[in-house]
């Protein structure tokens, strides 16, 4: 299978502010027909990276290439309008004095008939046929977002840069608009760089995720791989709640309330964190009341007391204080399960779903 063409390449990009590298030797490729999410907490350099790709900011070192052509380096810096890159920001930036058709067609070249045809084609694709003569203030937030998308795609850009474009929409509308946007982007074969701080949005939208921290990409890959093979504890915690069991390595083993865990490759005395997502801890209803019965997959069960239980909608979140050391661990249970505080129960863990990371504890 032929690899999709590289539409946008950021090569060893550095951007400094006040002597600090806000973007720190970042490299990234965007391929035709794929959505890449630049994901990370606020202030990690995501939006600065996007502005450099767009050409509205200039890097201090490195190069930007579009379709293999250098558009910005130490010697060249093409303006945004010369890069064939579409831009879409969270405020939509629609022109209030232009109607919907005027907004979508703004900047299109060619005959009036060709421009009108492209505008109507895109309004149909974003399910806004018949809205051409309305003005932005007459539209809902979701409709304005779809107009902004149609306008960004109207010139058929090879690359589309999106900076938190769905953040202004309510949760229920956001999912519908995301799905419609993704379908249209795939149909247009556009290479997309989507900046977001929401892991759920990245998981829903992306073919590839680039996880940023302190100006660097710390991990990149398909959503499944990023979630199931995080590079460190912080990466695991960015995508969901986590439980952390601290321990110390001795002869490649670490003692925990759930028995010994294999921790090869670490010297004796190394502090480690064993990380478990709440859905991978189990309340062992069969074992409760009968005492511990080890199994190959779940290891040694451990007793705990219910600390607190809350109903979260699709599942219940139960917090337990472990008998061994009073560590609080969280367990998710499908449906409604609200045991009283102090109730003793046995827990077991999916060892194949645990992560072991070297700890920064002294």
C-alpha cells in the first residue's frame, strides 16, 4: 500500500520567547487525507506551532515545507496567502457584513459561475443548502462553525490548520459537528492539523496524535497505540484517571498489595510507579467473603474498604482505601453500584493492562 503524500512537514522547528524555547526542536509530518491532532495542555506550544505552519509567525530555526517545497526557513518566508493552507480558528472569524454565500466564497478566484458552483457544493456538504442569504448573526454556533469550515475548504487547500475549532460549542452539538467535519475533510482528501487540549476530541478525530509537553512532541502515533502504550506516567494520566501504586525494585520484582510485579531492567532500589486505569481494576464479587484465591491473569487479590462511591451516568466510580497501606484506588463499574463507605471488598488487577514507569521520587 502506497504511503499518503506528505503535504506539510515541520522540520526541527524552534521558537523562542524571552530566551525560552516555546517550541523546542519539533518535527512533524502531515499526510493527505489524514487528521493529525497536536494534543497537549495549555501553554505547551501547540498554537505557536500552528501559527508557524500557517506563516503568521516565523520560527527562529528549522524549516516548513508544503508539498515538498520550502515555504519558510532561514532564507525564505512565504506569507500565509501564498502557502495554499486553509485556516480555521475557534472564533470562526466570519465577516458580519457578508451573507453565508459571501463568506464561503470570499477569496475564491475564477468566473462567477464557477465560484457560485463551489459555494453551493460546499453548503450542500455541510448541510446548509438554502442558507446562502442568511447572515452570521442569524445562525446558531454549530451553523457558524460549518460556514467557517466551508469557507476554509472552498479554495481546495492541500492543508487545513484548525485551532480548537469546536471549543465554543456545547457538548451534544460538538460531537455531531465533529463527525460531520471529519466526513467532509476525508472526502476532500485534505491533510489536517488539529490543535486541541481535549484527549477525547483527539481520540475521536485523529488518525495520528502528537502529544506535546514543554514545546516538544513526547509521543506520536495512532490513538490506540498512544492510549495503550503511553511513554510515561504523565502521558497515561493525560488520557484518563489513573491509579498509582508506588514501589521499589528488588531483584527485578516490585512488591504491591496485589503481589509482586515484574520490573526487569531496573537496578535494585529504583523507585517505580505501577499505573493502572480505573477500568482495569476489578471488584471480585466471586471472591468476596471467601478470601484470596490467586489466578494467573489477575494475580493476588487484595482487600480494601469502600471510601466513597458516586454514580457518573454510564458507570459508577468507587474509591477504595487499601487495607495494606491506606492507598486510595479508583474502580469504575458499569451501571449503578453504590456500596456504603466502610464495606470490605476484594479487588484484583488486570496485570496485562498495567504500566510500570520509573518514578521521579527521591
